[in-house]
C-alpha cells in the first residue's frame, strides 16, 4: 500500500523506559517508523527519535546519568510542591527541544486538570513545557501550566497513546509498553484509576498492532525512579532482544497482530 504508515508508540514508565531505547534499536533495523507518539518518559524518548536521533545516541543518553537521572528528592518534600525537584527535568526537556526537532510526525498525551481529560498534542504545537508536563506525576511533581491550563503526566490515564497514532494516519502500530503489568502497588492502583476515567476505544480493524513488552520483570519502585547503570544496561539489552524476537516473528507471520497489554 502506497499510504501504509508505521507508528512507534512509546508508553509511560519512568526509568523503565530505558527498555524502549533497546527496543528502538531493533525497530530501526526492521521497521523504521513514519510516526512517533509517546506518554510520560516515552515522550522524552519519542521526541529525539522523531528528530533523527539514532538508536546508539538514544542508548548513550540513557547510560549517561546526567541526562537520564531526572528525579532528585526535595530537601522538604510535601503534597503542596511535590516530592521531587523538577529543575533537572526542566533542564533536560529544554535541552532535548534545542538539540532535536521532529522530522516525522510526533505527538504526545497530557492530562488536563481538574477535568482529568486526556489531550493529544502534535508537533509543531509541542514545546519543552509539554514535555515537562507529560512527566508531571501527580503528588510527586507539580502540574505544569500551559496557555492558562494545567496539565499532568499523560500516562495517568493513557499510558500507551495508540489512538493518537491512529489519528495521525498509522496503518501499523509498533507499541513498546514498558509497563504491561506489574506487582508494584502504586502501578496497579494507577491502572485501576485510569480504567475508570478512560473511554475504551477499539482500534480500527485495518490497523495492525504489534506490541513489544518485557519478557521478564524490570524491578521494584526504586528501580523505576532512581538511576542505576546496571539496571539501565539490563533493560536496554532486554528491550533489544524482546523487540528483535517479536519483529522476527511478525516477519515470519505477516498476518498476525499482537493485542496491546493493559
């Protein structure tokens, strides 16, 4: 099909999203994307990918604690201002926007508050503030005001923005889900909350879905929040192996679609 378009959709997941950097290396080898969408830390991966960042460059960014360790506890944390210093995240999003500009269509999800409504934004209507907002985890970080409206982490309701990819014209979706399921209590609670708010929408029957997710547990809460090189290296390697295996299976059985998790 002349109008066939492949979208790479990247889930929320905190530091677990290092897994996506490894998966992207396999995706770039087998099926380079025409569209990229993301939520939360997945959007921080998606912006440079859409801007031409190579898999090696993305992996290097995750291996560098200066660019991937974005969460630092405040000296006096509390509900009013959150528990983490957002200055590192703000510096990183501004740097990403300076270094990269999307060359292919890119979109991300935010959650508008207090309405708790998912809003999908597309480049060129995305700024460093949008990238910051999509990582503004409720209670842990303050919301971000953009054009008079406050937003928080897009992954709160829609951890994997598949519909955004459909709206942008995707005919095949490769979804890299760093949070398919978990024993983490806060993730189970968040997933249940999101399901109550989100309207379930089926993908069109002519859109092919391929989901890549971890074949083994990634770790505990501390692993998802605090950078550790051994974890990052393991997740990158696992992401590459999982993605390469799934994409090989898809090439061998081209008519098969893999349902999304969660």
